[in-house]
C-alpha cells in the first residue's frame, strides 16, 4: 500500500504526487519537482538520461498534464503546459505519446532531435521501432474509450509502440505509462467511463506483461498517484450485478453528454435536451423528479447538501447510481492509501507500506543510478504560493 499525502495537504493533487515519484521529495499541491523551500530537483526521467537510459512518457491525457510532467519537468505550477512541452523536448525524452498537440506548435517541435512525429494510429504503426518518436493524437486529452474513433491508438498500442522504440537502447530504458482518464472519469462521477478506462488500463498492463514474459531484466511498478471520488458498489444481492450490466451498456461518456447539452440548450428547452442526451448516452431515461434535479444543477441551483458535490456531473452521477449501484463521495481526490504492485528485479526494495517519495528511492536504487546532477539554472530558488488542487 502507498500513502499519497503531499507536503501541504492530506489530499494530494496529481502534480505533487507525480513529483514525489519524480524527484523523491514531497512537494506542494500543483507544484512539479520544486520543494516548499523553492529548491528545484532533477526529475527521474532526466536522471535516467544521465545514467544512460532511454526515456519516454505515454498517457491518455495531454502529455504535458500533471502526471507525465512530474517525471520530466520542473514548474511552480502544473498549468504552465507550454513550458512543460518545451522542457520535454529540450530535455531529450525519446518517446512522447498521448494528447496535448495544442502545446506543441512548430516552434517547439522544430527543437526536436531526430524524432518522428505521428498523429494517427496508422502513422504510429508505420513508425513502430523508430528510436525517437512523438505521437500527438488529440489537440486536448485523448477522448474517452466510449467516445474514441479508430484513428486514435489505445493505451496498450501506445505502450507497446513506446517499448518497441526504447527496447533496443543499449543502456535500457525508463518508461512511464498512464491511464490518465480514469482520474477524469472519477472527477466527473462518470461510472461507465471510469470502468471502461480502467479496463483499457488493465489490457495495456496485460500487453506489457506479455512483452515481459521470459525476461529477467525489467522492473514493473503498477500503482496510482491518489484515490478519487471513492466509487463503490452499493446494491445488495443480485441488484449489484444487474447494475453493473446496465452500466456496461452505456455508449457515451459524460463529456459527450454535456457537449450535447451545451450545443442543444440554445434551443431553449433545456429539460428536453438534457433528457435526450442522457438517454442516448446511457440508455437510462431519467424520471421527472430526477430530471428536475439535473436541470436545476445545470442552472447552477443548489441540489446536493454537500456543496462540493453540487455540480452537474456529480448530480448526474448520483442519479445514475440509482440504476448502476455505483455511488461516489464527491468529485474530488481522496486521501486513501492505494495499491502498489511490483514485478521483476528490484521488487524486494518495495515495502508493504510506503510513501510516494520512497517509491523514487526504491526505483533509483534498483536501477543503480548515480546521484542526480542538476541542470543549468536548477540552482535558482523558485518562489512558491499555495495552490488549490484539482
């Protein structure tokens, strides 16, 4: 089990959590690899580069988002994604794969060093094995599995393509793979998307394990940076399985639902538009009482006693819990301890209970890294202010 609190909060955000893995120190909410005293620390992928490893990040979020950024960038704020993109190129990551094309204009991509750039699944498959590869498959986050089109590769396809690019590196490699939209679905209290994204992550893990089969030179670490929204099954008896079967029939995400509502509410009949969007996506027809509550939330009226959950997505998630039997506590991260699983050489360095920065210690020791050498300018102290997480 892994404890996930960060330097300034019991409930961490993704930036501080990823930075704990990234540099081995606790950081404040929203901050990447800069400790509360303003000191910058070398991120683990840059550290790996100094020790002769090839490096990469793969994610279903923007590649500049908090978790991949925590492995390779220094920033006083996670939202400085244009700067994070520049650092990912300048710091020599060999593979960068996911969404976030909007942060990689030509002026940034022109600084790449021999990278092939691909933007569709077919283009990626043609370039598998290229030692340096940038795959940008969406302007923003990669769409949810429920909304995705065939021109975007799956997480497993990206992960294996990244491994094929990195596996011939003479010194070995360090690769971070994130199923990041599990987190976004939990924020939205979108149970169908959460389950589909988790299944995709599980399949990607299976692909990696197939690649590892018979090898004795690879350490795999599987974990998450925090809990989120505490989704839980809450129906007794047969109703629990029946609810899950209904959940698996959903065809679109909450993101799709709210895009449809945003487009259609200009017609003036918000109730009709909302009801049609929910039923088209989930197959669930809201009763009139539930529909009234949902519309009230869309109009920013108070519906939920818990103010943090008084958002349209949480209200919809709560209404659908009546059908699915999957309920959430809030749209926020939680302080839960999370699972930490390892396989391969170095696994013995991981204790039954660890804090996030201790994972960095176990990984770097397992790989025999020499001490990190600061980059030029990293001796500069950064002024920080408190940031509320998301």
